[in-house]
């Protein structure tokens, strides 16, 4: 969500911080601000809207200094106004702070601070932090006052503090929201995500919850909140800055859609052999130790939840393992009964999703095991899990997930086949067929990308519609949910809903009228004839049927108003292939409607608050 950047070094601080914040724009935001120490005091500049508004203001009235903190805010407490934008300052303007997260006890803290004479300017929960630091600093050294403040907070935070009294250091800390330290040559960064620092360094320190850090141009010092030093070696990020650039595409989303053959290959590399599937030593041992009575619970949010729904079909049908799937934001509130024969599989792109992270913590507290399917090494969920199946999809910048989703599905295929083999649930002939089919998936996705002209024509034909249904069955019921989500994520002018096709007649069909577009997943499967019947039910009510079908299907033409063919594959792998036209359709409908595709309003890439 919010983007945080702190910088200490020899480069011009304003341009450095702005450049780093631009690399975090994918996180979603509605205002931006910067605080700079100019050698005499702290100057703050804030603007609502996009980062370009702040940059224009700084061109008109430049700020210069030795160190700075910057922020892009996604509003939680208080409307997106300049007063509510970060950074926030103390009463005397000698401290400035930026924050990502939610302080749950801010009302009580604010009441206490008001009683002590502090003056508040904003409606945010964040402002209590800076006033609390100010209060403690009246009697404690600043580093101690900062850490003591954090011990009073209840909720989640990643914070970065700038103090006029300490012109060579910045202070940071995290609890439940991500914060990394970028270690360059003669310069050091604090940032809420790795892409912010990739242009300057690939050496990073990942902070754990309840840890604080002091940074200077020479490096970083990590401690607990009690001030105890923490020794930690830096990690080297495998991505480079080119991975986080558009590479000639109009939008990051389109680039990431076209990267999917390569990212799926990366998920498979080193794991899928001609006769076997293998993971790293830790994950292999974890899977082999699962009991015969093991129950799996898959949790995720949004697109990751849809991947989990596909995983449920896979694991139950192929590996013969009982599976539940939960929306992570509801999982811990339904009172789940977990034990040592339960494995919670946490599916997440960022590894920092607050609701999924809370589910992981609950699982650990109740004695369950945790397997993470995650894209980001060193992330909070990856560190807390007993084993991790990394997707290796590289940085995903567009808010709407595409390549991370298909990589998650690929990882779930690997997991399903591995567990099915370990349990003797897959006959030898089926095992060979599945391995061969999975090896073909990257090429099938390349071929699926060639349908873009046909998808674009369909998108332009239906771009003026304001209501869509998406329907599928079995493995492609979750595909229908995901297709609808993609469209409403990036084209907020449109309402779209996904359903199990058999449920259409139980209510939603009442809304079908002449011209209402319905996207059907009608690729080859055991329920193909039933999907064809569902298509006819819509056609009988004058709805328009956009049909995604398998290559060579001659019979489907008479059912479709718009037809998109994709390569044939095992039904097990079809959600990966079918994701491509669904993603492209959403993209081209949104583009025809002139939407902000990479940064749709009100959405954030990494949701790090409840």
C-alpha cells in the first residue's frame, strides 16, 4: 500500500527520493509528500493526487538538503487531503515521520497527548506516533524515545523518522508492514519494497517485526525495540532494475501478461524433470513428513484466493487430499480448528499481505504447519513458514496480478503432482501424461498470447457494456471469478461478476437482457456439454456470449457471438492457459475505456492493512 522512502547519502536527496517513490507507484496512493532536512531545519511539501503533482511543486519551489523521507499515501484514516498526507511533524516542526499501517489504539493515545498540550493538524492515526516521539524525547535520547514510542503502539506499522537534531541519521522500524534497508556505496535507503532501491543497489536487509534500524550514509544498525543489537547479513536481490521497467509496452500489465511463458518456466525450472518433481531440501523434507491424515487449508486474498480455489480442485481430485479454501481475511475469524495434522498453505505474491500474514500467525499459534507459495524472498510470510515454494515470477508492478497468478497456479500443479506421487494416488500412465503436459504449458501460454488480435476485437465490440457475467465449471469456475475480478479491478466503470455456470439459473439469470455480455469458459473438460447448455440458456434470453474454447472445437461456433480459441491441454492445466485471454480481454476493455490500467483508483498492490 503506502510507499515509504528514506535516504541518506551524497546524491541530491529530493530527486533521489522522488525517483524511488516512482518505482513504488504500483502500490496505489492518493497523495504524496516529502520532508527534507536542509541544514537548519525540516521543510515539508505535500500534494494530493499523483506524484507528478508533488514533483511539479518541487520544480517551482525547490527544496535542498542532506537527508529526506518521502511517502505516497493510500488513505485509511482521514480523506486524501494535503493535511492528511505524510510526512507528519511534531508541534515544533523538528521531527517528521512517514508511516504505513494502522494504529489501532490511536484514539486513546491521541486523547492522552491532547491532554498534555499537543496540537494535532490531521485526521490520521499516524500523527499520534510523531507526537508520542516528541513527548518521550523530552526526557530520553531520541533513539530511545523512538523505540519507546513503538512499544506503545498497537496495530501495524512501518515507519521512518527524520529529526533536525540528528542530521546524519534516519530511524525506521516495522511491525506487520514491510520495510527494507538498501545498502549502497556511501548511501543508504529505507523503503517499503525492494523496487524502490534497485536502481542504486541490490544489497538489502530485511527487517523482522518488532525491530528498529538506524541508517547513515555508512550503513545500518538493527536492534530490537529494547535496543539489543541484531546481527543480520544482507541479502542480494536476484532482480535487476530492467525487470521493473515497461520494456516498450504501453503498460506494466501488458508487459507482465506477455512475460508469462518465461515466468512459468522460471517456476518450473529445477523442479520439473522428465520422470520426477523435486524441490529444495527443506521443502522436500516438509512434504515427505506430512501425515497420511493431513488436511490442507489454502488461504489467500483476491487473485491468490482464486488460485487457492483452483488448487482445491487439483489437490482433491489428483492427490486425493482433503482441502479447505478460505479467504484469508475471514480465516482467523471463523474459529478454525487446527492441529499438528493440518497444513495451512498461504498463497501470496508479496509475502506481506496483512490478512494472510495474520492467518499464518494463527496457524503457528495453534500448532499447524505452514507452507508458503510466495514470490518475494525474505518477505514476512516466507520467513515465518516452515517451507516455501517460491514462484520466481520477478517483480510484478501492475496492481492487477497476472504473471503472479499463473505462477501460483503452476506452483500448485507442482505441489499437487508431488503429493499425489508421494501418496501413490496417481497411476503410472497418468503420472507420465501429467509431467509431459506440464512441460508443455509455457509453450501453450505462448500460443495463447497469439489470440490477442481476436481478444482485442471482442473487447472493442463490448467495451461500452457496463455489466458482465463470467461463467465456468470445475477447474474453470475459479477462472470465471478471476476474469471478472481482472475486469472490475482495472476498469472501474464496469460491474462484473463471476459464477459457477450451474448457479446461473439460481438467480443471476433473471438479470440477463438483450445484449448483456457473458464470458464463458468452455474449453475441453468432462462438463463441456453442460457448459454448452448453459450458453444456450443465456442465448435464449438474448444475452451475448463470448466463448473461450479449445482449438479445433467445430461445434462451439453455433453457440458463440464472439469466439476465442486457446490451445488444448489437460483440464488440470487449463486455468493457466485460459487466464491469458481473460487478462487480455480485461486489459483491452479498460484501454478502450481510457482507464488508468496500472494504477486503478482505490486499489493497492500490496494490502498491508486489514
